[in-house]
C-alpha cells in the first residue's frame, strides 16, 4: 500500500525528464526535413536556371543558346558611313556623304538541322527592305538547303560579304550584272577542296508590284580550291545565271566604283524586246601569307525577240593586296569566299590594295551605246580590331560616252577620294 505513491511519483519524474528529450528529437527530425526540402528546392532552381538560354558575347555580338545546345540565336549588324570628294571633269558628281549601309538581323538554330536568318536594311529615305530572310535545312553532311529571300550564289567578289571586300565598293565589272537578293530555293554542297551552289529564284521579296507573271531565273557557282591551307590558297571558279524578262526590258548602268554620287558614268538606258538575260563569269584567286591576288571576267548576253539583234556586254577586274602587318585573308570552303584579316597585334591590320576595273556597255550591232568605263583604285585599310574598319580609296576614273547626245564620244576623267568608317558584329 505504501509503495503506490512512490511508483506514481517516480513515473511523473521520468515523464518530466523525457518530455524535453522527446521534444528535442522531434525538433531535430523537423530540422532535418526542412534541410532536405531546402536542398531539393535548391536543386530544382539550379535545374531551372540550366534549362534557361545562356547569354554571352561573341565577337562583339550577342548570342544565346539553350542548355542542351540544340537551339541558338545570334544578333548581328553593320554600319558603314562614307565620305567622298570628287574633282569633276565633265560631269558634276557631287561631293558629300552617305550612310552606305545600316543593317540589323538575327540568325540561329531552332532545332537540330534547322537554321534561320532574318536581316533588314534601312535605305536612303528611311525605307526598310528585307535583304535576307530564310529557313535552312542542314541535316545532311556538307549540305545546306535554303528557302526564302536569298542572296544569289554568283561570283567571288559579289558573293563575299560587303564588310569583307577589300575595297569600299565591289568592281563595276561584276556588280553591274550580278543578281541581287531574290525569293527562291537554293542548294549548296561542299567538300574538302570544292564548293557548289545552285538556285532557282523569282523576284525579290521587296517587290510590292502586283503582276500576273513573275520573272524567274536560276544561277549556279562551282569553285575548286586545289590548295587551301591557312595563308596558302589557290581557287578557280565559274558562275552563271539565266533569267527571263516578263516585262521585256532591262537596263545596265554603273557608278565610278563610288556610291556617294548618284551619277551613272555609263548607262545603256532601257533595252526593249528582251526575252532572257544570260551571264557567265570566270574567277581565280591566290593568297600566300600577306599577299593576295584575284580577278574575274564576265560576259552578259541580252537575248531579244522581234528580229532585234542580241546585245553582248563584258567586264573584268584584277586586284592585288598586301598586309603590312603580316596577316593573311582566311578562306571559307563552304561559301568559297575570303573573310577579313584578323589582327595579330595591338597595331591592328594595315593593308594596301590596288585594282584595275573595266566595263564595256557598248554593242554597236545591237544599237546600244552605254559607254566604256575604266577605274584604277588605290586602297589603304586599317582594321584596329575584328569589329571596326577604316578605308581610304583613291580612284582615277575614265569614261567614254556620248553625254550630250551630239553623236560624238566625250571623255570624262574625274578623280575621287573617299573614306569609310565601318562597324560590323
């Protein structure tokens, strides 16, 4: 009887001691659960961040990519500001300045094997045009299939990017006849020492005119480079195009390798009764360390109907360049074009260049007297870094044409000095 209160007292004492211990155990279990939950939440956040596109700067541009690398995006653009000074002879060319190019665009990959590009340009008068806008399939080895508004694959100097061409302007001999951006489909393939591009094209996507029949044509370019090591490249190529003319007219004209002036020193005027236009261009290039040499020759035939004789025009250029600082122009076998030299030192790339350019828009049998143009251009280029470039071109031009319409040839020989500041990223 006397022991029951003792057991009761002992039980209460044990309960009092155990309660804090049990409470601490429960709290510890709760803390461990909270820590596990926090770790799981942190892991989930890390996984979410990894899944988001990664942003970085590449060559001054902005590029994004998905975590698995299956999709990519790159923002790019160019700015070219030109200044030209003309010493007139017969015709007033008009010294001045212009924003030669202002382009912005994006390119990338939306899924494995599928690329895209969209580029727009602001032109004089604040007009905006689409230069390139296409979807490309790249799922086959060394093959690219494009559909959209494309730059036709034609010529060595013409197909190279304007930001990489040695001189401020492409040669009149090739640029006068070359096709531009047009809506179509193109296939390009390349191997270790060759590149082939073919395409079928309609009119440009910027043509807002409503027409029953659209002009169609095709172009092709084949280039073989038996040697194309870094700083040691030799290439030979052939380009051609054919285009029907549903409006039955065409005209060719050219400036004196300077774009600030709007005056065309040679001009065929409108040629009527045209069915088709065909062209063929041969090209070669040689680069050895600091030295480079390239040239092209072209012939264009305007095929006419209604018993009118066909008209044939020709052009050619030869250009040489030398980098004073030791760099060499890089070769891209996929596009069969040269890029700009990349600086080896803090002084950047210093390059001198010389070009002879000739264009004949006369065909006496066809009754076309567009004139003859010859230019000699001396160039000095400075690339302080891969994104910025400054150019100085000194040009002597000589054109023979009946400017006043009196039946006799006039000879116009202006001198030109022009400058360019360029940003491309």
